C-alpha cells in the first residue's frame, strides 16, 4: 500500500457518493413506457427504435456507474483491510489521517504524541505496509 493510495481514500469515497447520486437521479427519472401494440398504433417504427435506443443507453449508463461504484468500493475495502492489519495505535493514526482526513496537529494532540514521534511512527507504518 502506498501513501498516494492512502491519500486517495477520501477522494474515492467522495467520488462514490457522487456516482451514487447520479445513479439515483437517472433511476428516479422513471421508466420509459414501451409502446403497446393496438389496432391504431400510436408510435411509428422509427419512434419505437428511438425509444429502444434511449432505454438501452440508459441501461448502459446505469451499468457503467454501478461498475465504477464497485471498483471504488473495492479500493476502499483494500485500504481498510490493510489498516486493520496494524497494531491499535498505528491503526488509530492511519484512520485519523487517511480515513477521516484529520490534520497532523490534531492527531498529535489526540494521540498525545510529539510531532517528531508521530512522523517517525507514520514513516515506519508506511514502510511496513509498502507493496
């Protein structure tokens, strides 16, 4: 696990949220009703083809969004699992910094560590979890 990958946690989480909102918007637009066959057709073949294309395109977009959401969730899970392998104090540090996005100063205060010790511990953790 790299520092860059850890730093992306919050951005991936935000991206997943945005993708889910987009998916909900698309799904909430309602279903396009397919024309029914009757004695007096209300829709021409050409219009029917257009509606079919719109429905197919909407489904493609929904599937693409779902795939991107799952990919993002897989990365978040990978990061979480990596952090879970650490001892409690290291896990706390990594969660505060990368999962919650807390500033170094606040982490020092919360964990009651000096700035230099905190960064030394952080570097040790990064070395330990390096790919």
